[in-house]
C-alpha cells in the first residue's frame, strides 16, 4: 500500500522540521479510515503545487501532526491542457471530471452546447459546480497530484469563442471530421484547449463558430465515445502528441 496522501494548509515557506497539521475530514480519513499510526510516512499537498513528505508524530481522530522530512518542488508544466467539457448527464458528470483529472487535465471548463440535456442555473448549478470541484479534489488525491485542476466558471459557446485566442492550439473533437487527431500539430509547450461536445454532438453552427475563432476539428478515433469519457481520452492523446513533439525537437 502506498503512503497516505492528504490535503493540508502548508506554511509559506515550509521547511524541513516544520510540523503540519491535518484537521477535519482529512484527519479523520488518516486516523480512522486509513488507521495510520505514529512514525508512518505521508505526503501532504495544498493542491496548488506545493507538497511535503513527512512522518506522523502525533495522531488522534480530529488532529494528525506531521513532521516535514522533505519539501516537494515539482517542475512547472510545459503544456497547460484545458478541456471545455459539455455537461454530461448528472450520473456521469463526476466520472468525467474524475477521468480527466487522472489523465492530466490542468483546467476544466463546464459548458452547455445547443444539444446539451443538462443546464446549470441558480442553486442547482452551484451544487453541480461544487460536485465538480469535489470530484477533481478526490481524483487528484487518488492520482497523487500536487496541483489540482482548476474548475472554471460555467460557460456557453460565446465564452469559448472569446477565449480561443488565448491558446496556442484549439482542438474540437468532432466525429464528422476527416482529420485524425494524430495529424494535429500539438506543441510540446504552451496552452491547448480541447472542446468536447455533448452526447447529442456539436451542431454545424457550433463547429463553424469555433473554427472561425481559430480552432480545428479532429476525429478522435473510429468509435463515437460518450462525452463523459471523451475528455480523458482526448487529454491522453494530446499529451502523447506533445511528448512526441518534444522528442522530435531534441
């Protein structure tokens, strides 16, 4: 079993020998669910890229104290991958966020297309957004990410069109495209936006609007995927292409 991985408020700066506390749900999970004891090694992160490794020096059901043995300093990502994820049905939304987080998405934009069956508004929208944040948090712990993906505000097509110019590469995953994703010139560094449509697919007007904003439509594969799984597979494909581009430049 791997060392425990938990979220904590880390002092800034954090140094060797510092003591960091787990409280609330994180302390309960460490002490009661995982039943960790004195001397066991754990990793703590603030979810914003900083982390430490250390040994438990005090433990109770409501408070776990860790003495820092190592400060983790991950490399800054060369490629920032954002996924504009059309809202899946509620029973599959958290799965979509979970999979994209584990695949390595840096940012997720929830958006509603013309054929989306789900819309966010009012209190219901706020609760749905909070579930996406929670799903990203839990998936980040599972995949031991020091930097959790950003869940951006709820968007519509005009928002995607207006932000497209901020990216080095904008990819629309579309089952009617004749361009395979393997032909996409994904950069090894920079910012990439991947647009995933709803279960009913993107309309021709949506694809045209995104193309006029600088995007290109690509075919992900020979099968049509659910929107809840398409995002994660797209992220995997894009990161592989970026890695190959980086090796080619060496």
